[in-house]
């Protein structure tokens, strides 16, 4: 779905795989959309194991990155865990590389790897 300005909107799909909460995003994660991600993460709970699937995400800005970092810290602080699925190529992966998040977070190439890392 696109807005009237032809800007991709964020789509959030929640599911569960092997006891892991999966939050899959597509479109763009920016200031307009971080509230949707916050709500999906809150629904999983602070002690959950969460796979954040960004393989279909086209763009992430600094507010999106801050939300991911905050989720990692909150989950880790309450006994939960976060793993991120992010393709090895593309703008989202480059953003993670440039900001050093690949060393802070558990990042895998696909959803199956992230779910397995949380197992």
C-alpha cells in the first residue's frame, strides 16, 4: 500500500514460530511508523524471544534504528532476546553495517536463522 505522496507505508505482520514471536516489517521504518513497531513489540512482552524480520524492509532511519536498539535493551534487561533477520545486501543492511549494529545485535540473513538463534 502507498500513501498519496507515493511513499511506501510500513506493514507489520505478527506471527509465532517455534515459540518465538516474529515481527515482520515491509516498507519503510521511519518517524511516521515507529509507533507501529513499538506496539507490535509491546504485544510480544518484555520477556519474549523476538525475531524482527527486516528482510522485506526497504528503508530504516535513525528513529527506526533507535527503536530496534531500545527493543534489544528492553528484552535483554527482562530476560528476553531479540534477533534480527536482515538480507546481506541492500540499504537496511548497509545502515546496520555503518552504524555498528552488526556487533551489538544478533543479525542473520533470514528469518529461519534468527528463529534458530533464539532457540
